[in-house]
């Protein structure tokens, strides 16, 4: 729920600026926090249904795409960090955005396979 917490921190800052009345701001923050739990549950349910589909169909496409994406991501990151390619002047910001988008995608891949719901399932199986 790290991502949701980060977003809530930013939203709370904005709410404080929009609503000068502290009471109203706290009410709005409470409503947003309650909604964020629902958002998180929906995200986990969506991810869980994707995992169940993968198990039921025995389709290896998702796993193969995850491997290709992860390999490509780290290859690109390694090439950029090693200085193997020269970044043209004026293109730094475009590459920063590209790397940010790819990093967000990598977060999705990792959370799909190693996310908190997956960890919870492993923990629950060990407790039984």
C-alpha cells in the first residue's frame, strides 16, 4: 500500500491548501482515506483475478512478457548508467520521462508477482 500512502500524502497537502478551515480539511481527508482503502481493495482484487486466470488457463504469455519487460528494463537501465550511449543534448528530459514510465511498469510487474497480496497468501498458507 506504499503507493497509496504516497499519493495520500500528496493529496493531503493539496487539501490543506484548498480548504483553509481545518475541520473541513480533516473531513475531506477522512473521506479520501476511506476511499483509498476501497481503491486498494479493488487493485488487489484485480491483480488476484489476473493471477487466478493465469493459473486456470496455464497461459505462459504473461510470465514471458514479464521476463522480457524486466530484462529489457534492466538492460536499458544498465546501458544508460554505464554511459555506453551518449544522450543527445535536449533529450535528457524525454529519457527521464521514459525511464519513469518504464519504472512504473516494472513496479507493476513486481507487484503482480511479489505484491502484498501474494505475500499475504504465502503467509496465510504457512499459518495453517
